[in-house]
C-alpha cells in the first residue's frame, strides 16, 4: 500500500427549502476563495470553478464544474501536481461536455467521461511530477443532477437550506480506514498522529481508483468543495452556519478561509461554495 504523508452576487433573501420550479433549469452561483494559511509560506492547493450556460431550441442548459486539488510532495512538486491535475481534467472534460449541451447527457455517458479524465490526470502527474501527488475532488452539476468524482481527502459537502449537511466523499486516509475498521473512534481520528497519511491519491503507482457517484437535486441548497485546510481545523457546525448565512456568496467563501486561519491556519485552504436555486 503506497502512502502519501501530508503535513458575486449579493443575496436579498435566503433560499427557500421548497423544490425547484417545474420546467425551469436551476440557477447556479459560485464563489472560490483560497488562503496560504498561517503556518505555510507557499500554496500547493489548486481550484477551478466554471459555470456554463447555453440557449438551444427554446431550452436553456446550465452546467457547473467545480474542482479542488491539494498537492503533496514538497514545494514545487505539490504545486505542479495540483495545478496539472486540474488543467488536465478541464482540458479533457469541458470540450466533451459542450458537445453534449443540446441534449442533457445520462449518467451512463458522464461516468466514463469522469473516469477517463481522472485517469488522464493521474497519468500526467506520474509522468511529469516525479515524487509529487495530489488529491482531486470534482463536482459536475448538469441541470438538476449532481455527478461527483474523488480521490484523496479533499471533500464535497451538500448543505440544505435548513442546515442539514452530508459529506458526499469518503476520505482516502489511513485514519479513516482505521475508523471504518473500528480500530479507533472518530474522536481519536481527529488528533491521530497519522491523520495526514493518504493511501489513495493522484501520483501513486499502485491501487489507484476513482470514487464516483451521482444524485438528483430535488430542492435548493448548497455544495461546498474544500481542502483539509478548512474541514480539518474548523468545526462542522461553524462551517454550516457560515454557508447558510445571509452574506454574499463571495463573502461567505472568504469568511470560511478566515475561520480556518483563526483556528491556526496550519495548512493551505481552498473552498468553492456553490448555491443552487
């Protein structure tokens, strides 16, 4: 088992929890914020946020594609691995999505595209960043369907308007594996000395596998993608309270970075906050 060691628009009202209006595409707004943190002197995270829309034969299609990558392997290696991963993902996937804009693609079409894009990102890191690696978490919203793919321990959260939160990704960390096996508790995991060791990430030679899933979006709410520089140091309740506040989306994203820095800022921080209405 290979291991990596890792040391807008302002709103005038809050989202309402009822379902989407039938026959109309969802509206997407997004904000991206980053901070190098307090303890680090360089940025090894990378993030990308894109919202595409197109009118075609009296129909309006919207696609949102959001990605966070947390680089590993030292200064240059980490920076290169995370940025290369996202560049490769976008270069492969975005043209193919545009080709299918006229007719919304099915899960049977999207899942192979995401798998191929992640495998290309993996190959790019292996070939061009010797000794480097990266997490990679991506969320793709096509009208009222959310597709997501993931490797590493950056996370994707879904938050309802009432504050109900669900983590849609599973950390590929040694500590999470120990929790799953019942060898340590979730409380013990939070302070475990090996909590930054990953058993699956871009750049590993063996055992590389991409987690994928999708779900229908039935009502307005939020998505948040972030690196462990946020979720690893800020309580979930504080994160959710900030996401559901009535500030502008950009201010909420920046405030999440500020919360992590006020908690010590031990790592780089990347967050993408998406509002779906």
